[in-house]
């Protein structure tokens, strides 16, 4: 597909060193805190559980079922004895961890306007990481260029977010080096993230085949969100006449006549099929999906995603409760 550049940092399998945050990262994060995070604080009303779900580890108590309780916590043995639904109450595990698996391969540098997919990825990661660390959670990251070259262990605090933002901003541009192997990033995540976490896989999913299975394996162990980066021109070509196009993954260049209506229709048909295949792959893997377009508003996209997860949680809860207890619920 389309793309322009590629970034890669110095390979390192060791924890990222603690380095002072550069003014650029500080400036960007401060701008996002004022323009994005403040808006999300108001719209989400402090409820970030839909963005990052945690699970308690210790059973604390039993009590009668109340409206809006999670039906997955109903204790059916106690319910049968008491002739009334009872739920388990768990001690909340407040120290949760989130991991960002970041695809920064060449195709992520494409953008049909001034906004590129990598810019969208950087802002999304900065916003989510800051929102989560403000509430005592830890965030870690793995950066993929032509391979997984940087691993930042899960830590808390604003300085750690600045270091992550700095690592994403300062990766040097590299030439195309073949197709993205997204399965390598996912397999590294499987091997590295041991404790149950929320995992955000941030990618345009333009990759060699073979990533679907490790994504599903990751979802069996963790709460996984596929954050799909896209640009409108990847879905439909406008009539721009004769234009040069370069495949960011392989470096191959060609001239295409976008004035040809037949060519534009074939392009749109292939793009639509790829969209359908991607969505089916996410469904089969059992992951939630957040689509971030280069022409979208980040706040609106995050709020839409939060509302989708709320509705999905309610639907799954309704489906799980036995019919004779639905009237009680």
C-alpha cells in the first residue's frame, strides 16, 4: 500500500535507559493535556474502565445482585441456596498495566494530507499513556521497525510517558526493507508480557500474512485492543490524474492514472475486500477494534470506542444471565 518513510531506533533488548525528556516531547504532551485529555476528562467523566479493564484477584464478599452488576460475577451456588441472585465482590487490583505494541514500519509514515498515520499513533499513545499513568497504572511499550528493536518496561509517572513519546518522535527515517512482519511484534508481546494486562496493538495491519494466530493467542491471555491506523486515500482514490505511487514496504514505484474511473473502481473494490477481511480477522481473534483515521478527531474516536465497549459489555452480560433471572435483573 501507500507510504513514504520508515523509522527505526537503535536495537536494544534491554530496558530503555532513563534519559531526560527532550523539549519536543514535553511540548507535545503539554499541548495534548490541554487540547485532548481535558476534553476526554469531561466527556468520559473519569470513567476509564472502558478503556482499560482490570480484574480483582481476591474474593472480598458476597452480596445480593443489584441493577447494572456484572452478571459474570454471580455465584450460582449461593444463588441456588438463597433463591435470590448473589454476586461475588472482589478486591480491586488498582495497579494495572497497559502495553503498547507499536508498528512503526514504513507504511505507517503515509498520509494524504499533512497528518500521517505515525503522527496519529504518537498522539494516541501519548494521550492514553498519560491518562492511565495519572490514575496509578503502569505502561510499557514495544517498538517495531524492521523488527522489534526497542522494549520499554511497564512503569508509571509522567516522565516515563515523556520517554515513550521521545522514543517515538526521534526514530530516524530508514529506507524500505521489505514487507512488515507483524507476527514478530505480536510474538514478542506474547513472550514478554506475562502478567494479565491491557494490550493496545497500534498498527495499520499492512503486513505479511501470519499475524492473525499470535493476535488470537495474545487475546486469550490479555485484554487486547487492535488500534487500526488508516488514511482515507487507502480506501478510495480521488481523481488526481497521472500520479507516482511508491510502496513504502518494498520501495517499488509506479505511475497510475487516477483519472481512469475503471482503475479507481477496482482500487476501491480491492480496498473494500481488505477492510472486510481485516474486520473478520479481528472478530475471529476476539479483540476489540478502534479505528483511527488521519482525518478523524482523536477525542471523538476515543469516546466512540468507549461507548462501544460499554454497549458490548451490557450485551454480553444480558446474554449470559439465565432466562428465569432476567426479570430480576
